[in-house]
C-alpha cells in the first residue's frame, strides 16, 4: 500500500504558494507550474486510462496555476489509490513537486 500523505502535503503546500505569489514572481515560474500540473494530470490519466493518450491540461492563465496544481495532484492521488503498487509514479510526482518548489 502506498503512503500518499507526503504527496498530499507537498501538492497542497505548493498550490498555496502559487496562489500567494505576487504577479511579478508568478510570471517567472508560471511555465514550471503549468508543466507540473500537466505532468501530474497525465500521470493520473495514464493510470486510469492506460489505452488512451492523456489529454493535456489547458493553460488557463497564471492566476489559475495554484488551483490547477491542486486539482491535478488530487486526481493523481485518486488514481494511485486504485494502483497501490505504483511507487514509481508516486516517487516521480514527489520529485517533480520538489523541483518546482525549489524554484519558488
């Protein structure tokens, strides 16, 4: 069984940080935030629908990034609940979140 608590904490913390960033700083890290949201979303889709090409999360603007990261992270957590042996996906998600967090 996977312990997803570290991912829950990391995703929520990062999403909150994106929501609190001033516009000047947000613009500098927007690409990394969107890339992360898309990565998490695609990972969830690959687990849930392995025979289908993942849909790409849209770019809804810099002010939506915190919410997009949170939604994509929670989607991945839900998908991982149905695939308890996928430590590789969990570990990659944690590394990706940490990498973006370092940019802030």
